[in-house]
């Protein structure tokens, strides 16, 4: 990925938070790399080199700055000048795809060869997939060392390392010191105060971020027993692999960050949990780049100026988002919420939270939903059959929420399931897997938003107009729905 040196220079000198995580500054005279917002005194220009990722800086032999903490930077945004395949691979790597799996397995999931995937990473990221995974794990470990009281041994496993020896060796190579020594320097005094693993982590984003719209979106759709919003904080039950727990999200606008509070039965799945939360709240979006593209359309320009920072709400689990989309066909948001609540009460495992009595269930897996009688939940029989067909396809491995090839291929595969049309498939792509270019052109809300007087555009005309909004058509849909 080629960086514009002039833009990087200006962003670094201005310490502009909108560029945080979009590139990293290497200082050759000190051998460290920093975020663009680093408060340290600027080095001479001849000693500066820019990298598109922390992994590329680490691969060049530079160490992370202990002052600006690159591990706290927002993640590299998807589709930020990279190929769709690389962006999807990065998402999977951040969720731990290479912690135990191989590069060949990752490439197979994406429908490409491993050699081709390596070449794409070198071109767009400046580092190999393995280097990205290692840097990701080490930076996450540094975050836990700085922000939690988790023992070093647990940090190693929570960061995706299979042994303490490998963790210490990799950490010392990047930071030049051991994890224990670095923790002593940071003087962490936090305690968990519970048999459960608990911690609070700061998840940064690039401004602007319309938190109230994001929170309102989740509050309106909160599944009874699984999630709720109170006093400006979002809460929900989660599970991943064998880990169950509760997450809570609050806004910290002064630091351009959200505060993630987690209480888990096991800390080993913490890294993929954090990455899933980042996707859920779209924390890695580059809103400046998105606004620049959308503003070429007069109608969208007004909406962007009116409500900057409107992001694409994701979902904790892709299957959950898909079921929500099917249940919500042709009924109100309030009605869909009630039906989903009844499905969860029937099929979802019970969950007990001492601190959050409102949280009583986990959302059912495809297997659990497939095994449940969905009679008397308030859905038409045709929709019950669609829910059943979707759950069965996912449970039996005939359908996956990992995109192989193009978005259109994914949509085509999803619409093979009886009862799922283009609108539902596009909406699932938007929320379940965070595809920024998914776009339900036939949506009535979008048609009305683009209407001039009595004249309405056809879906075909809307698709033609939306070509100028690529690759951010999903964000255009959000703006049109909110307009």
C-alpha cells in the first residue's frame, strides 16, 4: 500500500486523531515506531519513514513506542485502499484465525491460494500474514499488561500464544524486554475482585463517531434477556467457543474511545472477543474517507454534514444477525424484537448474571435453533421454514458467513436459501459480516429518501446512482435511513 508522504507529514505534525492507526511513523534514529498522535517531540524529517501497518514497522526491525502505545491505536480500516480479500483476511486474523490454524486454512476460507495471499499482504500491508498475526498478538498482550491485572501467564494465552516460552521470546524480540519487566515499569495496580475474569479495556476510534445514533440503534433492537441499554451503556450476554460472559460498552468521547467492560468465564478468548466488539461498533472505520466519497452526491452531502460519524452497526454473531434479518421481514422493528425474544426464550440456553439480572439467556446457536420447535412464536409458517432452513444450512456447514470471492457470489449463495431474497441478503451482508459495499437498492426507505416530489427512482436507477458511492454503499444506506 503506497502512502502519500505529504499527507502523512501534515497529519503527524498536526497530531490529527482522524489518521490514528491509518499509518505509523518510524523513527530511524531511535529505532521505534509511533502513532501519528504521539505527543513526543517531532524528529528530523530525514529520520522519518512511514509504514501502512504496525506489522510492517515491526518487520522492519522497529519497536513500539512506550509513550503513545501503538497497541491502543484503532485498527486498520477495512477496504482502506486494500483489496477485499486482504481486508477480509485481516478481520479473520484479528479474530485469531492464525493462532491455531494455518495460513493454508485461512487462504482456503477466502477462496485463494496461500502464495497469492502472501503476495497480496506484501503489496497492501507491507508485511506477511504471519507477521501481522504475531504483531497483533504482541500488541494485544501489551494492552493487557498496561490496562489489566491479569497475570502474565494468562495474558500469554489470552493473546493467542500456545506457550509461555513462545510468548516471552516474541515479546522480548519486539519490545526488547520481558513482559514482567515491562509491567513493573507500568506499575499496574488494578484488581479484578471476582472469581470471574473481569477487566475494562479502552477501544479507540478515529473521530467523528455518532455514539448516540449507534446506541439508539442497538437499544431499539435489544433482544429481551440477551441485551439491554441503560444510562447510556450497552450490555449483552456473549459466548465464543467454551467461554460465556457479559460485555458492557460505554462512551468516553474525551479520549475518542469506547470502554469495554468484560466479565468472562475464561480469559483465553479475550482477543477474538475484543475484535468482534470492534466490528460490532464499527470502531475501525475511516469516516473521513467515507465522507469524501459520499459527499459527491448532493443528497448524501447534506446528510453527512447533518450527522457526521454515522457508522455501520454490526452484530455480535453473524448467525444472530441473519436470523434477526429473516424474522424482521415485512414487520416493524418492535414486532421483530418481540418475536426474537420468544425464539430466544424457547431455544436459548439460560444465563445467570449476578450484576445484571436483566440478562437471562444466550442467543441460540444454529444447532440449538435447528433442534427447537418454533411453533407459537408469532411468525408465519413460511418464515418459520426460512429460519429453519438457514439454521440447518449453517449447522450442517453448507453455508458460511466467510465471503469467498466477491460480494455478489455471497449474495447469490445466500439467496439460494428459500425465503431469503436480495434485500435480506444485502442486509445480512451489511450487519453480519460488515461488508461496506452491500446495498439493498430496493429498500422502501432508501427509495423514499431519494424521492424528488412525486417522482420515485426505480431500484435499477438507484443502483446506477449508487455506483459513485462505492465501496461505501452500506454507509450510504445508513445515512439515507437516518435522513
